[in-house]
């Protein structure tokens, strides 16, 4: 009896478990209890899994294949409609044997009550290319689920209203205060006032779940699959973009060409953070100028929030070292400043280290930044 009880408790899906991996379910008609607080919304992302198997797993009389396909018919994109669990606790059950469930790759995403009751809490599956659009007024939480083989999503054609703000986070949102964001627009450029960049460059992320907090109107396209930044050319004089090095992958060096008008001065900046990085992880940015001179900045501690240089370069080469096991997130920006007439030959490169600290970086008062200036004429 005691053993049975322990067994039951072990398989009770806990409160905090808002993502239930299908391969963790127990089969043979076991009632896997979802013990979240009622009411809540439930979504399924399972793009790699067999429809036949999904049709044999049930929650409140609906099978997972049906739940996965619940789409909001009024919306233009592939906004998902949740299975709403209102008044009595729900179980996931299947007559299939455990080993068949263990082969599944998808997951069930369960929201909190507050999220379930929020009309501006929207969940999408990135399996299909779609256009995401928010209205002129209002606060939105947009959650993206990805169960494609590499968890890659690519975001492009970003068009943001002048009163709009957007921040991107990894994982799923909780009801608590947000963690630190990985990308935002407006950006807080190092040592400058908040700036809404008119151009957000195409970028990729690699997460099974991530979300945006958005105020007012924003439009972008999202699709499954990754996009290689190496060789990319930026599309605006004032622009920002994002790069992420995924976990368990060797970093690749990449070079992006920066659109610039030599009659203006300006600055180039990097805001960064990381996850699961060893202390010897480094990030290196090589700033290449028109006359083939260059500067290299090597950041010996990725926990510093960012830095900027008072110059716009023709290209940037980013590489990192000892980051294989962890994730590195980089938001870069190129900010045009004032008309200074015809090209001044050699501009002084002044580095402005950051003075502000982002939420996750508190406590890291000591940081090391090594800069090499290698001017070759
Ligand atoms: C935008 O507003 C319209 C009309 O008020 C509404 O029908 C629609 O659902 C809203 N869109 C979003 C994404 O909230
Ligand atoms: C959006 O959120 C901000 C800050 O949280 C709040 O001041 C504002 O009133 C909200 N706007 C709407 C339309 O709910
Ligand atoms: C998105 O951007 C691409 C490349 O800039 C362009 O070819 C395409 O037409 C755009 N799509 C929309 C819907 O604006
Ligand atoms: C990446 O760049 C670093 C120096 O910035 C260099 O040592 C390394 O060989 C490069 N790796 C590749 C794969 O090109
Ligand atoms: C651009 O030049 C103006 C005028 O000389 C100067 O005030 C400003 O600080 C410069 N901007 C940058 C980013 O160096
Ligand atoms: C990368 O780190 C290793 C070990 O810390 C070091 O031997 C190597 O020189 C570093 N490579 C670069 C390009 O910094």
C-alpha cells in the first residue's frame, strides 16, 4: 500500500511542472494527474510525433492530435486555441505501453490560472510560417512552442510601432516578475538614452519554448528553421539584431557587414548574457574598418552586460571560446549619430564600458575586459 502511494506521488505531475514531456507519461491506462491550479489552459506541441500514437493519448476525452490542432479560426496566423480545464482536475491517459510513450518528443504546455484568463496571452506553434501581429494598444504575452528537430525559429520582417516595446525571454512565462530578457527593442544602448531601433535584423533562436512581452503594435514573421548570420548584411543605418550560440554546440565564427554612411559618426555596441557557461568562457569581437585596420575586443567574462565603441565599422566578426556546453546571447546594435561631413580618416576608437547592470548580472561587480587595438595601416 505504501509502495503504491509513493508510486502514485511520483507520478503526480507537480504544480510547478508547466511543461509535461510526453515521454515522461506512464501508459497502460495510468491516470497521470495534472495537478495545476484550476482553471488552466493546456496546449500540445508535437510536430515530430506520430499522429497514430497521439490519437491514443487522452485528456478529458480529447486526444492529443485534436488538441495539437486546435486553431483559433478567427486569427490569421496559427494562433492555438487551448483546451480549457475549468472545474475538475484533468488526467492524461493512454492504453499504450510505456516504451511507446517514451519514444515521443513533444510536450504539453500548461498555463497558470492568470494566464488562462488573460485574452492577451497568446500561444503559437512555430511549425508553420506565420505573421504575428499585435494591436495598437495593449500588453501582450506571446508564447512560441517549437518541437521541430533542432528547436530553431527564425524571426524576420520586424516592424514596430513608435510607441511599442518588445522583450524576448527564454522558457515559459510565470506569474512572477520576469527574468532578464535576452533581446529588446527599444534598446538601452551603453551610456545612452533608450532608443527604439527602426530596423531589427533577421535572427534565429533555438529554444523549445520562448516568449515575448509586447506593448502596442508589432508585426513580424516567424518560421521554423535556422538562419546563418555569417555573411549577413544589415539592412539599416540604425539597426539591432540578435545572435545566440546554442547549448552543446561548438561556436561558429561569423561576420556581419554593417550598412554605414561615412558622412555620419556613430557607435557600435554589444549587450550580452549567457547560460551554463564556465568561468573561462570568452567572447571576441573583431571590428573591421574600411581601410583593413581592425580592433579586437575580447571579453573575458560574459557576465558583464555589454560595451560599445564610438565608431561604426564596415563589419564585425564574432567568435567565442570555451562556450561549447552553454548558451551565449548577443544583442548587437549600430547607432548612427551626427552628420560630420566628409570622411575623417582615422577616428579615435573610444570604448565605453557599461555602468548599468541588468537583473541577472547583479553582484558581478568585478569584471575583466581585455582590449587589443591592432591598427594596421
Ligand atoms: C485586436 O483588436 C481586435 C478588435 O478590437 C480584436 O478582435 C483582435 O483580437 C485583437 N488582436 C489581438 C492580437 O489581440
Ligand atoms: C500595459 O502595461 C503597463 C505597465 O505594466 C501599464 O501601465 C499599462 O496601463 C498597460 N496597458 C494596457 C492597455 O493594459
Ligand atoms: C519579408 O522580408 C523579405 C526580405 O526582406 C521580403 O522578401 C518579403 O517580401 C517580406 N515579407 C513580407 C510579408 O513583408
Ligand atoms: C574563430 O576565431 C578565432 C579567433 O577569433 C580563431 O582562433 C579560430 O580559429 C576561428 N575558428 C574558426 C572555426 O574559424
Ligand atoms: C559625433 O560627432 C559629434 C560632433 O563632433 C559629437 O558630439 C558626437 O559625440 C559624436 N558621436 C560619437 C558617437 O562619437
Ligand atoms: C580558447 O581557450 C583555450 C583554453 O582555455 C586556449 O588554450 C585557447 O588559446 C583559446 N583560444 C582562443 C582563440 O582564444
